[in-house]
């Protein structure tokens, strides 16, 4: 029996899932996807699947992957899905199928406690406040009882805590086999466990780290897996571009200064002027930032010539050269004590890398790459990266040659899946930058009845987004609707400036009314997971959450917790962003239209992701409001609407208010 047939039996009305899962019912879309995954595994080819919300894509790829008996590598974009797969989905399905499968979870270095760095921090770290002192004490107590050292075991530790970088390692500062705590290293323990497992759950960052190492012939994990699944695949290109880029940031430099001072004063005091070296580096970091000048509102500065746009070339060159020379001076000081400790050996290597990065950024950018400076805040960052990951991915998707004298069997099966991968039948938004034009493509629609469960409204009297009064109008509409619904509202903005303006307006409206049963939550006030927990726990005192960026995707607010999603404007990519400019120039050089082939698909994908927050279950109901009249007045609006689920259209304010009343008064089950 083929793998596709086995998968179909598992999902059948009388299969093992129906006997183990309460209220289970077969979904044709899920079965179609599972069969396609089974065929891709047996034949060893690449498959791209866009599976709408509610299809059940996780089980659709897990069932055939587990039944195959092959070694499986599953990569996700977020730690949250990693933890869900490893802690809930995989164990449950393995029990249902009765398979002897060993699974392992593998995260990046920054997720694991580094015992050596924690000990250094406990002996010499200067912490900014009492909260940080308490955090470090809590980490130290937990370190004595944890097996895996995953910081996710400490849910009360804020991921933004200054203690986190002090007790974790990076590729730059890890001492490797020279570390005095190498035998007890949690990263190495997780890797050893992964190498012995049948199914390994990683993330996209780790995949690209492994891909990079594999090019030098050193990786073990990726070559040993025959089935590779990318869930949340829509983030793959973005993650790969960032990872394969060459960064130089103030964060890197100041981390180096901190580690140099700690090692120098702790292990080689008096053998070099460590304070002098550190002070000189800090001065260079400050001078390079001053050379950039004041930000004019752009968060990324294009960099096509000698210096970034708007930056005077001579002071910039001088500051960059000074940083290079000071890094080399630090390296010279370190080489005098390099035999004392592996800490100094690693610091010597890091100083050399920093000097080489300065030299790289003093020279023209390499062909096929884009360069920019990120000045959105601290730390600032210089970056040079490829335009996409097509070349790297295509290289590793080629069939691996059989050993001499051995017949060529099926190659690796590569499965790429997400709820949103494109707005055309070939999913070119995803496949082109990932080098997957020849992959098999499958689109599986959501089983939800969107026409019954949801509606879309574009306010006719809303000013265009360029109008200065636009945020106030969005806040007024969201506030009126949230008051009618008792909260249950998510406002998604395309910029942080709009988010703050709308959040401030809503806080002014509801903040002074103690009797008003609506609380206002704004991204940035607390960590993301805390805001989501507060939103879901709002209960009778409903909430309106105003957010941008990461809240457009990857959050699940099912049931009557969320009944209204308000999007402030169409999410076109910013035309002055260096990566957008570079990709548009490449399309123009190919005699293609950058707007229709890049900007419009990007907006369609982002709009679909934002709208996807609304309906998460068969019992959900709600309204999507897009506060941008261009969606109905411009010709390209038809393409954007076609990318959305087939919602009912509300054409007047009266219809919108009536729908709000209907939803507010209609009882339907919570998740």
C-alpha cells in the first residue's frame, strides 16, 4: 500500500484518528494534502502547499512523514509552534498511530542556558536594577535543577531582560570544546539528543545555520534527514536573507566590549590596559553613530555609494576606519594573553571578525547583494545581504548523487507549507525568491464558511491614509465598534507611528472612564505573550489590542474573544526600504513591473495574514474592517479582495452597525 493510501486510511471516518479524537470528522482538503505529502516523500521531490486556516495542515504532513519511517526534520518560524509541535501535536499523533518514534526539540543557542557565561555573570556582571539582580538569582537557582536548560522553562523571565544575553551564548562568544563547562553544555546535549532522534523539530534560523555550515562539509543534522518540512514557510525567505547577511551592529560591538572587560579584569588584570581598550572601542561605536547623523524618519538608510544615503562620506570613512584600527588594537592586546584562557582565544577571533567586517563595509557591496543601515533604534546595525535565498536553496535541493556502485534512489522530500504563500495559482510570491519554480504546487482552501461567518467593511467616508487625520478616524471607528462589542477588537497597523497615534487616541477615550468596560492594550507596553494572555483573559471587561508588525500573523484568538479586526491601511511595502528598492530595481532590469509583481503581491499576502486573525474555528464570527478607500476605488483593489477569504461585503455604515449588533447579541461557543 502506498504512503498516500496509508495516510488516507488514517484520516478516514473509521480510521485511528476518528477513534482517538473527540468530534473528529474527515476533511477532504486535509486528506488531499496528506496524500500529496505522501507522494512527495515516496518520490523524493519538492512540494509547496498553501493550506487555508482550518485545513489541519500539521497533521496532514505529520501523518505521512511518521508513517514513512524516514528521518524527519521539521522547521518552524516561531518558538511557539516549535513548542506546540513537540509538546502536543507530535506526542498525541505518535500515540494514536502506535509508532515507536523518538522526537527531539532543538532551538538556537540563545534559547539555552550557558553555564560558563552564567558563572561569569554571577561573579562580575554589573546589572542595571534590582529586577535584573532577581532575574539572575532565579536563573542560577533554576540551573541546578533543569535538565535541558531551555529558558522557556522560566515563563516569568522577560525575554527582554538584560540578564538573558549574559546567561546565553552566541556563535561569536561560544568557546566550543575549549569551554570549561563543555561536558555539561545544554546546547550540546540538545544536539546529541537530536542526532539520535527520528523526528527533530527545529526553526528556520537553525536550518540556515546548518545550511551555512554544510557548505564547509561539517553539518550532521540536515544530511541525515530524508524528509524536511518547513511549516510557516512564508517566513523562510525573510529569515534566510537576514541569516545569510553580514551584520555589524552596536550590539555586537558593545557585547564584545563587555566580554573583553569581564575576561581581562577577571583573568588577566594588569597585563593590558583593558579599560583603555574598552573605552576606545566604545568611543568608536559612538563616533560611527554620530557620523550617521540624526534619523530623518527612515528606519533604514539605503547604501549604494561610499556612505549611506544622506551621510557625509568623509566622516563616515574616518569613523569606519577608526573602528577597524581599534578592533585590531584590541586583537593585539588579546594575543599577548591568548594562552591564559579559551575566553581570550575566542575574544581574539571576535576582534578579527569585527575588523574584517569594517573592511568589508569600507569596500563596495558585492554583486547581487543589498546594503543598508538600520537606525530604527538601539542597537544600530550595518547590513549586507542577498536579495533572496534562491541560489542557496536551489543548490541544496539538487538530488544527492548515489555512492559509487549504488542505484539512485528517491532524493530528499522537501515540504513547504503555510496558510499564505501567494495570490496566484503558482504561488510565485513564495516560490520565486526560494528557488522553487519547478516544485509541485498544491492549494487547499479553508473549510470555513466565510460568507456565513464573516463580513468585510470598507468605510466610504474614511480619509485616504496620507491624510493627517486618518489615524484619528481609525481610532474613532475602532473605539465605537469596541464599545458596541465590549472590546473583542484587534487593530492592526502598518507602522509603529500609526500604532502609537491610534493607541493614544483610544487610551484617551477609554482611560478616564472607570465605568467603561473596555481596556486598551498597545504593543510595546508588555511582552507579546503577556498582551495576548491579557486580551484573551479580558472576559466581561473586554479589550481592544492595538498592534503592528509581528501581530499580523502567528497569533490565535479563537471563539468570541475576537470579533472585529481593524486594519488601518493597505500593507504595501515601504518604497524607500533598501530591500524593496533593490528588488524593484532587479525587476525593472528584467523588464518586469515592480508594482504588479512585487509590491501588490506583498500587500496581498500581508492583508491575507492580517485578515486571518479573525476566523480561527468553525464557530467563530466577526467583521474585517479595512480603513483604506483604495481597496474599493483603485483597480488593483480587485486583486487584493480576491486574495482575501470570500467574506460578505458590507457597503454602508448602517449595514456595519447592524452586523455589529448581530454579532454582539448572538450567542455562539467559545473555543
